[in-house]
């Protein structure tokens, strides 16, 4: 690690841009929202500060703890936040960093060449949104600490005492008056910490869950290569070793790794300054252009593509691609709905030229890899041509006379913002839903049987499935590259299935389809799961509905009558239309769960495990997560 004395990281490195205001009043402006996503964003902000130390070479270990009371502590062995008086107001620099918005060492490029997080507002925002926060700093053989409550210092920075460590520890409790629920997900945090460890070779990151006793440690010397191999585990690769290209050009560091496998899906995970850019951006555009250009050039020079053959397109080369691309730059500009698309125009050209030249050299050293890539791309092109013909059939279908197994009972409103589509399985449930609905704004699409598992199917086979074609036609917005949100006919798509194993399987099949082929529906907040009740409890003329076994026990205990009549619903078809409306479809009473993807890498992993070809990972997943099942009706 770099010596502190030579690093120039002191009070003069910290610039103050403006005071901390309005964070508690409008927290969503700073962390996105106050749901689980925003709660976990606080952890990421603290960890990102420590990772910035690691990128600079000053830190090689980060330890995260979820305490039994849901408080979080993050400790690193970096340089430690400076504690000397700051010229801005004479207060300790650490206090300024924690209480003044935009106070940090990330603005002039001296303390940090590149950085992630919220670019200097992160730690102060975490402080403002915490019931309490305690910082402990160790520098030059001494440590001191300070406590804050809801962003306000309640103690002075303590006098220094001898210490045998160096770095910074932040321990905080998220404010329950700000967040909807204080409950951290170990899986969500593990996924983010794992990808940070992949992207920062040699960095040791641990997470210790004191609630359950589970602990995980991550350290990967292989970097991008290890990341690609992790994502592709359990799949059959088309050539032995992933393509790995790393270097710096025009002040931008580029790291890319990719491998082709025998599946039909493309998976690109892109990062800018270690921030997961789930919407892609200029670095992904440069990557695609370079790969298409280089592969075509190498394929022609090796006579795999003949003169009469058309060039392979970018779409031809998507199938079976697993890729990680990471760039680091001094002033990233983020765009898009979730501020996770890189917008720096200069990055596209740098990534394009760097990867193009690197690929030409790589294929010269690994000539055996080009043939399986091209052959797979040609098969993908043929399948896409067949899929195009299938899409034309879907487009030509008319909503008034679909000769398809699933029957759409449309609503009278033609204003998408005010309408919703319930997707149900079976004639019985479909019949109850059609009779019980409000026809003015609720449409019902009743499917017959389970839809195709798209995780294992090529696009042309998928579009040949009647139930999937029915869904695509009913929604009207297209799929994949042709998706057009402006043509979406309903702004709420609600999956409504039985509360049993078969219902859960149908829900998972539908979620897999939407995640793989209409991810914009999820990211835009259009996709929901209905929550039908499990029990109907009647005492005399009084009827109550319970959605879980725990809720049933609490209700029966409260009414104090063991003879209360309890009916367990085996399926939606057991409810008469009025009951289905009252419990599951009436906006005034129903419970809907909006589908959100907090972590794309983790979501991709789960769908691959649950719906992919490999049995062993699925068995392990079910075994390890069986204890979390709340209602199981076999």
C-alpha cells in the first residue's frame, strides 16, 4: 500500500462546495427512494468510499458488519479521513466531510484520480439519514471518534488515543422515520460486495451477518477474468479461456473480459468507476462496435466468412455472449432514468479503438476461437430470421379476433395510464376474474397451461409458443430491440396465480420471460404480482381474509373463537367473482407487489439457477433457501 506521507491526503485535499440541506426533507433526491433499494444504497455509499481508497492503492481490506439491531458498520485499512482543522470553518475535517454536502476529496483529482459513489455527497447523506452515526478514525498510530445524531454532531471529536490499526470505521443506524423498513438483505449486499471484489483485484472484502452468524469473504486476484468465469460457471464455453483486455488510453482505464457459451442469452455487465451501469452507455456502445468490426475482419481473413457472405451484425453476435466491461475515468457523467447509463461521449471512441486493436491481436494468438464464434452467430442469424417471420404473424394478429389459446377480455378504457392487465392461468380463474373485474379499466388475459421456459429456448422457438405470442400481442409494445414503451396498452401488468407450487412455477416462468425479453417493464415499474388470500375466516356473518398462516393465527387468537370457520383456498378458481374482486382486484383493498430488480447480477444468477439446464445448482439453491418458505401447499 502507498505511504500516507507521500499521498498528499490532508485537510487541503478536502474542498467544500455547499452546506448540507434538505437531505432529510427530500431523501429520494439523494438516494433514489426510501424503500429497500435506498436503504441498501447507504451501505454502498460507505463501501464505495473505502473502495476508492483501494483503487488509489491505500487500502486492501474492507469489513462490513450487519449488527443484530440492523445497524451497519464498515471498516477499512485506508488512510483514514483527515482530522486536522479545515480552513472552511476551523472544525475537524472529518466533521466537515460528514456534515457538509459536497465536501470530499473527489473533486480536484488530487486525493483520488477516479471515484464512485455520489461523488462527495455520499457519507454526509448517510449521516443525515441515520438515527445515529459514529465515526472512528486511525491515523499515524492514534485513533479518535465522534458521534452524530440525524446528521448533527452530538460530541466533539475525541482526544487521540494510541491505536494499532489505521483506517476509517463508520457505524450507523438508518433512521426508521425515513425508511419504510429497516431490514438489510444479506444476499443483496453479498452480490454488490462480490462484484466490487471482482473489479478490484487483491481487495479483501468481508461481510459478517451478526443476525444469523453467516459470514462471507471475497478476494479475487483474477479480476475481470475471474468475474467472467464466475458468471459462466455451469455453462459450456465455446473456447477454453475468456478474452481479457486491459489497459489505459487517453486517461481512461478499460478492462473487458468475455466468453461465448452454448446458451441463447446475451449477458453484458458494465461498470463505470465500479458503479454498475445497468442501462449501459457509451462504453457498451464502443464495445459492441469494436467486437462486430474485429470479428468480421478476422472471420474474413481466415476465410470463415466467404466473399458472398454478408457481414455478421451486432445482433448476430449477441447470442451466448457473457461479457464484463469496466471503465475508470476522471469525470463520469451519468444519464438515464436511474442515472446508471454512462454518457461521456469520449469514452465510446476510446473503448472502440482499444478493444478493436486488442481483439485483432488476441485472435492472432488464439485463431482457434474465431470459428465457433462465427458458426454460432450464423445459427443465431438463421434463428432471428425465423423469429422475424414469427413476429410478423404476431403483428398481423388483430386484437378483436385472436385465434390463440389465451383469451383476452379487454377493458373499455383506451388510456394506458389508467388501465391494467391481469394475467391468470386457467379457465376457472379466468372466468372468476372476468366476472369480478371492473370492466372499465381491468383487462383479463387467461392463459392455458404453463408458458415456455424461455431460459432454455431460442428466440424463434419462443415466438412459436402460442401463450407467449398472446402476451406479446396483448401488450402491444414488442420485445427485445423492438420494444417500444410508448405502445404499451396497459401501465399495470399484474401476474395473478394460485398460492401453491404450480402457481409459483407459473409466476416464475412469466417473470423469466419479462426479465429476459421485456426488462423495461420491470425497470419502469409496470410489472406486479397479485397477492390473493390463503384463508377465508367466518364467524357468524363476519368474514375476514388472511394472507399468511401467521396472520390467520393472529386473527383467530384475537377473536377468541376456535370454532370460527376457516376455508383454505387451493386456487383462485375456488373464489366466487365477488370474493376475488374484494380480496385481490379491488384497488381499495388489494395487495400488489411491484417487481423490482435491485441487483442485476444477482437477478441474472437466480433466473439462471432456477430456470437453466443445470440441476445441481438448482438443488443447492432450493436446499439452502428452504427455511425461508412461508407458505407451502403441495
